[in-house]
C-alpha cells in the first residue's frame, strides 16, 4: 500500500477541517451528508451541492452517488464518515474526504447553516424534545 505525503495510505480518505471543507465545497466538491433525518434537527449545510444519503440506508443507495466529483462526507460528530468514506474508496471512488468533527464542529466554526426555527427541537431534556411549531411549513433561515 503506497503512502502519501501526509503519511497515510494513498487509498485512505482525507480528513479535512470544516473550514478546508467549505473551501473545497465552494470550488466544486459535493457534500455527502450521511446523517439520519432525526439527526439533522432541521439544519442543513448551506453549500452549493449537497447529497443526503442516510447512514442506515447507505448500502442500498451508494451507487446513486456520482463518481466524477470530489466528495466530502459529513455526519454529526465525525464518527461515521471515515467508515463510509473508506467504503466508497473500496468501491472505486477516487476523491473522498470527510469532515473532522462533523456538523458539530461546522456549526461551532460559524460556517453556513440553514435552520428552520419552527421545527428546531426544544425542551429541557432530550426526553421532552419536540418541534417548536410543527404546523407551519419549514422556513429556512441563515
């Protein structure tokens, strides 16, 4: 197995910071968001190209992911993305990276996110979380 300049195997996915990911996404890469719907809390990453393929159904839908664009994977905290990125490389995808720290570090970094405040989960503890106003249509705000 060849090693790259960064002393990782050449056929390994590239870990990138949220800021580096944003630069790549603004220059033609596609964000592959593997969060489950319930994990999004009605937050979507505000970048030009996003594909949503939840982690649980990934094995059934990975063939729908384009091979001709650089991919940057994102999950909630950066735990699942490396696994899925390695899977894609094994399947022949060439340009695959993942965001270190996932959406949590993306948001902490103040990077672009659209949030529907009416559907954002609120509550004192996770056992009482509920949508703020589920009867209204989603209103995405930066």
